């Protein structure tokens, strides 16, 4: 098996797993989280903030963009900043890591569990390899990514995806590239 296919080659029942080797390094989930947005609404009594309009969130080498993100925090303030426990993103959610790009309709970053879950028309691209499905879960400590065919907003069966790969509700689909032979 070629090195280009190795990250996407392991297929498991109920989902596709991208092994830890596919993720060059684990994510530093202890790094501070920086954000930019067109507007912010603070809801202190509920321990949350709602960011809207071109939201861009960065933590270490990972960037999350969306139309809207609700930030839940614990109420504990350290160094003048609230301690964030969860980010809920919606609307054109994109997660970019050094070697991967994931897109979906919704995303949840659970900072306590160090897991990102993306839902609805998920597309995960690494190099020229792309896998699509209904739900993606990435463990930021281990780098393990699992895609399953959950049809949460995944679109109609047989709908063409942006990358030319056909999506089928309830199924994981993808395309592997083949190295040129000389």
C-alpha cells in the first residue's frame, strides 16, 4: 500500500477511521483560544457568549471558522479570561489543521474531552484524498478521526458533493488517489 493511501485505507464497520499516523501531531488543547467575529453577545448569567458573523477561532495550529459559535464557559476566570468548556458552531463550519481540512454544517468542540465532532454533510480532505459522511469525530489527543454515515443533514441520496464524490445518505464515501507509475 502506498504512503498516500495509508491514512484512508483502514475501513471499519460503521465508519471510516483515519489512524493517528494520519494526523501529524496531537493538538495542544491547553493553548489559549483566540477569536474574531463581527459581533459578540455576552450572556453572563448563562455562562456563555455568542459570536456571529464571519467567526474565526484559532487554538495553536487549528482554526475553526463558522457563521455562528456559542462559547460555553465555566464561570471560573483565570488571568482575566473565562475558562472555556465547549464551542458549538453552525453555518459553513470549517476546521483546518496542518494536514487536514474538514467541512460540515455543524461542529462541537468539547474542550474537556478534547474531541471535535462535526455533523451534516461532512467532508474530510487530506492531501488529494477525500472522505464524506454524516458525522466526523476527531480525538485531538490521539489524532484518531472517525467518519460514519449518519444521515444528519447529509443531503439527498446521490447528491453530488463539491469535490465530485457522490454522497449517499447513511453511507461513507470517498476517493483514493493512485500514485503515477513511471
